[in-house]
C-alpha cells in the first residue's frame, strides 16, 4: 500500500510538471523600470492620438512593452499601491494580458502583467494571435500587431464594495486604462486601436481566463513611423 501511494504521488507530480510546462507556469520576466519623464508632452500625445490599424515592420522591444503595460495598470505609489488609471475605491478589477510574438527578449506566449512586481508571468506558450483573431471577428490588426494587449475584468472585486454599480465602474476603468495606452503609445511611436467586437466566451476560453474574468478590450500594438 505504501509503495502504491508513493507511485501514485510520483505520477501526479509528473502530470503536474507536464501541465506547468504546457501552460508556461512559473515563467516570469522582470521588466525595466518605467520612465516617469519623456521628450513628448502630454498635450502633444493628446493632439496626435489616433487609432492605428496597420503597423510598421518589426517587433516591439522590452522597454516599449514595459512602458505600455505600466501605463495601463502600473503602480505609481508603493505605499498604498495606487496605479496609473483611476479605480473605483481602489478595487482594481482589471487584468492585463499580452500576446507576444517575435520578441528577442520574450518567448512567444500569453503573459499576465503583475503590477506589484512590474513583471510578466507566462500563462500559455506559443503565438495565440490567430486564435484571438478568429474569436474577434477576424479583425486584421490582431494578426498584424507583434503584441496584443487584452484587458479583462473581475467585477466581483468592485462589487464587494459597490454592488450592482460595479459593472459600470469596471467598464469605465477599462476606458481609462486604454486611453493611457493610446497616449503612452504616441510617445513611444507605438500605435494601437481599441477593439470591442469579439465573442466574449471564445476569447475567455482561448486565453484561459480565470473563472469570473470577462474580456473587455483588445488593443493590438505595433510600431508606427518615427516622427
């Protein structure tokens, strides 16, 4: 009986290890610290903000990716965890995932941004842009962009404090975060377009979102012509 139990535990451990490898678990990439100053004014980013659906050739670099995810949900005050986008009651229902392709510093895969540690944690291996493209009415910018950001929300975090009003607050917060990405992108010569037309269940399934997480926005990200 004792030997049988040990054998079963070894089998379970092996299966878990295989599952971790397939899902990319325990793979984390520390990001460069975000810059808090730049050469482009906020007024200029507002004036130049446009939706971009086609991109210049080339992958994004790690500094660009780090700055873009920070602009969406980065921590700006360590003492209390305040972030770049306003959140109702600081309940922070949003999650940021990146579909990455062709970067030298980051293997292809789906990564979740950890704001507290300012790092990416791989959840799924491989290029999933085609699967997301199919779930989002085959919109071409998703395939054209080397990085695609998906903003999802866990409304229960906000509902614990605000009840039925939480859904509205979550959608508002997604808009705040997306606009931050637009403006940060202008300063980095990175273009994007917000995509809200997709099959929620298909996106959630293909990106293996957790129970209760709802996809809200898709933002393809790619290089634009330098000014």
